[in-house]
């Protein structure tokens, strides 16, 4: 989770909240939570697009 948060430049608690809300698909293996690399890539791209549209 730390690595994903670092990649997305956000706090791990934010990612946990998205998972709980069902907005970020994740796989729970025991106590570990796994996120799809593809899902993270798409999330990163969408955040970059938001930044482009805001900055014009």
C-alpha cells in the first residue's frame, strides 16, 4: 500500500478509504491487500488528465 500511495502521491489512508467505498478494486490475501498494477496505472493517468484540464 505504501508503494501505491507513493506512486499516486497520496496517503495510504486515502487508498484504504477508496477500497472500503468500493471505488478502488483490491484483493485481500489474509492481512495483505493487493492492488492491480493496471488499475493503479489508469488511476494515475486520470489524475494526470485532471491536472492538465485544471491547468489548461
